[in-house]
């Protein structure tokens, strides 16, 4: 694909992928990143994107597709002609997707260009969100590694018993903290916030650290409205068990303001009215088990990003099955 002369910022500046097609050297793609885990994810994404299981057909799942405007759809139409592929938008189980199909040499180029378009829309969304909050994008990453021997790290290990932690990062975003504190005062919350968890795809980890929680990031399968959390790590693991297949599990630990809560029901797009006043709403709804849903991202403050090895079943000697973690090799 000699025409792949583009740089795709992958996973929101986490890993850079560049394609070199100079005539003096064979075409190649170089992956570089700060962490070994990032490179594994990038390699996995690259192979899945350019060599899909179903030859010459792939569905890119990204809920920011719902933010595509006229310009983006015109680009998709242009791509269909330019790359000799078909592109179809779809929505299933609470997830938006674009299915790209074609047998031409332009198929792989079309996949990369659609991914780049999604990244551009995500970045535009982030800038708009920050602007609405009267904030600017942080100059440096708001995430800092947590030392393995620190009390913070050991506390995370206790909560993540049964999972092998690869890395813990503390989210230090003063702007999000200010917005969270303001929301807390507006809600007139008398009780303290609750520690809760959310599992999300790797490509949204950076974006969430910058702009906070959004409905688009990680709705559980079959869910649509609201921002979902679990009060336990393994509850979050179960809630998002159908999430995209990636090399690692990514959990966000957050402080969540549940405030006045009520048991929820399907179809809610906002919390139900409180008492008889239709203008006064509950602050959150409670789902089954340890699931909670809020409808305002400012009610949750991300504090830690915890990366874990994916557990897998292995069959030991005998009839029982046991957990073990995947090795860390690339």
C-alpha cells in the first residue's frame, strides 16, 4: 500500500504509528511507546485492523461515530470511491460501528483513514468539552505512575485480589477535581462519595483522564444511556465482560457522587423525578447487584488507572478449572 503516507496518532497520543513508504527503503510501520504494554496493544490493534479475521471486511466499533457530521460523512463517501470499498454505519447492543468491506488494494488504507477520522472526532470532542468547562487541555499527561512499594499500590492490590496488576497510574487533573467539587456543592450531598470502578477500552484511557467520564466511552453491552459503574472490581469485570478483545484489562477507579438514588428501569435517559416535583430529579439510579448509573459525568472523579493482565482459564490435572494470568511477553 504505497499510498499509506500518513501518521496516525494511536490511542490518543499514547502510541505513535507511522508508515514510511520512501522509495529508497521498503515500506514499514514503526511502533513506539512509553510502555511495553502499550506496544503490545498497538501491535494487536495493527494486526486486527490490517489483517482482520474475515478477509477484507472489518467493523470498527467507536461510539464517537454518533458525533460524525456532514464533513465526516462526505469523507466516508469519498473514501468509498477513492479506495473502492463499501462503508456501512451500524448500531447494535449500544455500540456504533462502521463496517468496511472491499477486495481492492485500497482496503487497508481505508481502514487506517477511518480510524484516523475517529481519532480526529474524539479530539474535537475533547476540545469542545474542555471549552464548555472553561478549561484548557493539560500540557502534560495527568497520569503519574504509582511506585510498586507505595501504600497506594498495595491498597490497589488488595481491591484487585485475583487479578495480576501490571501498572497503577494516579490521575492528577486539578481541573476535573474543581468541576467535581462544584457538582458536589450543587447536589448538596451530605454523604461522602463512593469508590467505584469502570472498565474501558485502552483507546479512551487518555481521553478520560483529560475530560472525565462520558457516556460514549464504555457502555456495557446492550446498554445505552447513562454512565455505568460498579462498586466492586469483579462487578466491573462482569459488567463489561463483552468489551472489545484487547491485550490487557483497564480499570478506572473513581470517586462517584450517587446522592439521592432509586432503583432504575430500562429506557431512562435522565434520572426519574424526586417525589412529586418533576423538575427535581434523583442524582443516580441503582441497577442489579453492585451496578450504579449516573447521568452527569461531573459526578465522578477519576483517581487511578489500573492495568491488569487478562485472566484466562487453564485446565489443570483433574476435573477442576483454575485461573492464571497471561504472560507479559509481546
